[in-house]
C-alpha cells in the first residue's frame, strides 16, 4: 500500500490497474494519506473554491403535455426557477409512451420561457427522441441543440461493464458501446455532459477502475465531460433479485477511497469531482471535499408552484449550508454555471 501511495505521489494518473485496485482497499492511516494526496491534486487542478450551481430539477413525465394549460404550467415553473436565482433547469426521465408531446418541443418550450441553461435527457431518452422523430442520432442532437438544449446528463452509466449492467437491470440493459457512442455523439454536437458512476453493489474494485479509465479515455477523445459524480447505490433502484442481499451498500471507507482514487485516475482529464450529497447526505460533504472533491452540485430549488415536479423534491441545499461547510474547511465558495464558468 505504501509503495502505491508513493508511486501515486509521482504519477497519480499513470498507475497500473493493480495499483488503483490496491488503493481502493486503503483503510486507517493509509486511507487518510490517500485522501490527503487527492486533496492536494484537487488544489492543483481547480484551486480551493467549493463550487455549486443554482438549479431546479424537473421530471419529464410530470411536466410534459401539449395542452395550453400544461405548457403554461411548465413556463411558470421555469420562470419561477429563474426568479429564485437558478441558472440551470435539469430535466430527466423518458416521455411516457402515450404522451402527446415531443422532446424537441419540450426543449423549445422551456428555453422560450426564460433565459436559462437546459441540461436534459439521458442516453436512453436521446435514443428515444431520435426514434420518435425517425431521425438519426446526430440529426436529433442537432435539432435539440438548435431548439435550446445546452448539455446532457451523463447518468445511466451505472457501471460500464455489460455483465454488471445486465445483472443490475435484472435483464438486458443499454450496452456499454451504445452508451459511449451516444455520449460521444452528444459531445461532437457541442453538448457537454456530466460523467457518473453508481457504485457499491455487485461490481468489483477492478470494474470500478475500468469504469474510470473508460471515462478518462472518452474525455481524451472529446473533452466533453464537465465533471465526475460518484453515487452510491440506492436500495430502491436494485432489481428484486438483489434486494435484501447483504453487502450491497458501500461502506464509508469505500466511498472515501473511491472519491480519492477517482481524483487520481482522472487527474489532467476531468478536473471537477462532485459530491453526490442527495444520496450520501450532507454529513459526507466536509470529508469528501477534503479528500478530492471540489463541487457540491446543485441547490435543487423546489419552488412553491409545484414542489413535486422534480425527481428529488424535498432535497434542497441552502447557501447558508454551503457557507457553513466552506467555513469548516477554511475555503471560499463560488457559484458556477453548468459549464463551470463564473456566474
């Protein structure tokens, strides 16, 4: 362990797989040393500021509909978010099969309501949108960008291993090659994206390393990722066959080690590492921001008109909470845009 830590000091992004797998098993003083190394790399890469974005989440199915009342309601939600200070609308989820709506029309309706960055639609939804319009994926992405889409979530990545994905989905899942092709097509269309990992279930440390290497390789080809977010598995999302199975929740040790190793592997490629506080809890923010992460993600405004319109309703982050976290770490805060520019 100490040998790999020493090697990581010299060449953090150039260890062999076995080195990163070993570091993912760090504990005690070794884990503290790994986290401290990741924190130094964070400071070198992005400085000391703890960044955040002011945004609002919307669930596609909850706000879709061509009827004038539905469109008026959607516009009101967007305007309210802008008045609350949001610079981003994040919208995820498929259009229901029977919905009398269209992805491109939804994009246009949102961007017409207020000047705001629209961050929307996962890989499966982009493929669905292209199929509904009988367009090729590049044609659909071009139309979406022309309508006002500015970036896409790199979610639904889960673990980029076909066997793991099939077992986690309790059946066929979007193949890894397809996920990569869609994300790279989005990047080529000028749409930046996040990158993610859902960890702590049936995957192995070696598969976590392979996942991070895949993201680093995509970034080397496209430069389209804005950040990396590691999210622990949520039991409710597990297939029935795996629910209740022991050992399917990551430990705190595993979480700290993964965030630190992600900083090492992605060093020089993806600079921003976000704490998945809605799934980890805010208590995790201070140690993870002191162990490789630099971003707290979104404030996730609920608003008053329709708080339940977002998938993570009730999980909001206040500016005073961010200030308290920053004070504990002795670091400044910075409001950012979706692309990590200054507001």
